[in-house]
C-alpha cells in the first residue's frame, strides 16, 4: 500500500468523521500494513476495531491540539493525514464570495484559521512525533483553487486565499522537517470534487463523472502518496497523481 512506510506503521487521521477522513481510515484499515491508527475528530469515532484509537479533539483549538499531543506522547508518526477544512458554514453565514463587496473580515478570518493556520499549528504541536529517523508522510488536503497560477476564473476569495496560504505553510514546514527528519515527505493533495458535505451545495453543475465517491478519492490519494519519495517533499499533487502549479 505505502512501500515507503514500515510494516505495522502508525497513522494519525485528522477529521476522521468527515467524508474523506472516514474513507481514508477505512481504506487504511483494509490493509495489513497498518499497525495502529489514531482517529481524531470532534466527536467519538464510531468504528470498533482493535487497531483504532479514537481521540476526541478539536484541533482548531489550542486545547484540542494539546490533548492530541499528550495522547501521542512523542511516539513516532509514520502517516499524518489532515482532512480538516471549511468552505461554507450555514450557522456562521459563511459562503464562497463571488464579488469583492461580499468579503467579510470575520468569515475570512475563520476560513483562514481552519484551512491554513490549523494545519500549520498541528505540525507544530506534533513536531516531536515527526522528527527523528523514521519514515513519515505528512499529507494535508488542499484544493486546486488554491493554485495562484491556475486561477483563471476568480471568485471564492477566502477559500482560494486560505488554500494558497495552506500550501505555503506546508511547503515551508517541509523544508524545516527535512532538516529534522531526512525521511519526511510533506504533501499538499487536491482530492477533486468529492461527494461530501463540503461540496454538497455546489454539486449541481459538476458532471457526474467528475463527482467522486469518498472511497475512490481515498484510494487515489493513498496511491499518490505511495509513489512519493523524500525528494518530493513540499509538493502539490492532484488525485490523479499529476503535479499542480503553485
């Protein structure tokens, strides 16, 4: 499955109750290479499996990250997969902006915090588990719309900006971690339009062959990770294994 990682490796999946996060967990559990899996979510993870540890923590808060760090207690992480993200939120009135006059500083701050700041702070809090000499893959969900070079349509200001910031933070972290662990691989991954609650309000115009089931996406992303080496650290890939420009 992931030839770069050892047998019975330890994986941590952030956002394990979400559409893609849950699919990643189930796909990993379907392979004998996995040893221990820590499923992190804001509510208890429902799957009962002897190799799964459920950690209830909101990693967008300092207390949540501290709780996760305390639970892991510095043990080596071989795979860290971050599936946390926000595009819209009805309760907060957050929607993708199509025009400049729709920009709202509170919404921008919230989207930037969840999509960009939280993944970086997560790496900071788990740094003792990532540095060393063990092979480790750190994969964090991004989006093609976060590519500045690929932006030909405009709109979705906050989401685009947050994913671009996410990519820069991950790229920068990759440089530091490569000094602390020569066997580290940091990847930004674009899953494509996946049939989850994140994309649900925007699926009407998506062709059926471009709306992916979470299980398919999980399998594709794991396949992309399986082909990467430390020379690829700090890079940006789509679900089909094609590089994306920054």
